[in-house]
C-alpha cells in the first residue's frame, strides 16, 4: 500500500468511526419536535408551549430519560399560519422525527396533522381545541386540552345562568378556532332560547372596529362573546370603551393572555374568560411551579402545563409500549391512564381526553385573573 492509499485508508477509517459515533449518539437520543408560534401575533402562546414542553424534557432527562435515552426538543416556528405549519410538518418528516408536541392554533394543527398521519408521526397538541382535528378517525393524533364543544357550553352556561344579558352579540375572527368556539356558544344559547342579535365575523389583523361598535350600540348589545385571539379583542374592547359601549365581554382561552391588558388597558377589567383550570395553583404542583420560577419563567399560562403533560405522555407511552414506533405508542396511550400535573389522563378512540374541565375566570386590568365561583 502506498502512502496515498494509506492516508486514504486512515481517513476512511476515521470517517467511519465518526459516523459510528454520530449514530451511537443519535441512538441514545429521542427527538421530539416542538411546533408552534415563535413569531407572529400569538407568539406569547407559543412561549407557553415551549417552556412547558422543555421543562418536561429537562426533568425527564434529569430522572434518567426514557429507557436510558435522553429526550431532545427541537423547536419549529409555524407562526400559527397554516401554510407555515405545512412547511414545518414537511421539515419534521425530512428530519426523521417521529414525535411532535404541537401545533398550537387549530388552523395550523389540522393541515399539519394530515401530514403526520400519512407519514406515521405521532402528534400531541396541547392547545388546539377544534373538534374537526380528531373527527377524522386518525390514529396518531392526540391532545391534552379540551374541545370547543366542551368550552363553548361552559361559556354559554355562565352567560345564561349568571350574566343574564338582555341583548347578546357573538363576534369571531373567521378562523377555524375562533369561528368554531363562537358557533359552539351560539348553539348552546339557541337551545336555551337566548336570542343572539348579531353573529358576525371580523378579519384577523383588523385594527379599526368603529363600524362594528356602531352596530353593537344600535342593537343595544350589552354582552359580547368573542371567538378568537387577544390582539383583536383587546383593540375591540379599548375602542368600545372609548366610544361609550357599555357591554360585558367574554372570550375563550385564546384571549387569556396578560398582553390583552396591555392592549385594552382599563377596558380589560371584568373580561370573562374560559380557561383550563389553573394547574399552577394545585398544591401537588408546587415543586414544579418553583422549578419554573427558578428559571424566571411564568407557569400560569393556560398552555404551559398541558404542554408539559404532552411531553410526559410521549415519554410514558414509549415506556408502556416498550417501543419507539409511533403506532405502538398510540396504542399504549389509548389503553392506559397516565398521571400528569394536569391530572390523570386517559383517551377515547379519537385521541381526545375523556375528561377535561374549563373554568370561567374574571380578568383584571393588571393582567391577573380570579376564578368565578
């Protein structure tokens, strides 16, 4: 063998060893894609998702990982945009990741889940509430939050039994999540004989609600339910107060963000919001709450604990299944009950939680909330 051949042989051997080392490292790591908005108008909710999921990853790794393997979270930004969500889903497929926590917005989750189901990737969304996501008979789609058809009736029941308004208007942002939850509220009010004077959509991103407010005033509306996210509702409430509309406002968990107080100011005082129960207030979760605080992170957001639970379910599902194959893990999730910081979770055939509770809170201008008894 000449010197050139010897050098080539040694180089080949080194590359082969490097490849083996890389393969060995990869074999000791279980990747989970964390998909949601890092940018865009609802990036605050993505932050809740990412800190909750990463905390679960850190704590599971600290406890020894999953069957000796360390978890690795890989963050993908979909900006809560359906087209970007599809691009993210394809990227996750190309990177060979088999498990996803996300997406956050229902309009992003639905098209992304089509790809995951086709490609054999298991997804657990901690935030998407549209029933359409799990109504398609998919085997690899799960969620750690309740549905619009649970949250809507909770809101409507409060409106009927406690708010007792004279004239109700329901406004939505024409998106899958916003219009879906608004429709669920309207259906429940209709069944109870409560007349909805106005059911109307605005466009996500709208800034000026003068004509809508004029219409609300003309119809003598004293209660407005809004289906959508906080940026639009914050502006609507602020402008309504400026124009003298004296109406009570209510919205779903998509408006339950301290940013709404920054947008609406004093007009956000008294806003009613349906949210998952405040898991950070559960005494059994105080050590976990402190772990977030030690990192200077806020554990009170509605999607923080459901995101933690989503990662835990994947890890526990892998262990229960004695397999990393998504289809095996999916079977394990459907056939077991899992103890998590959000409670004991079990799934129906669709991948929805068998039990989940939404609670009505009153929002305050300082960004805090109080449970309505």
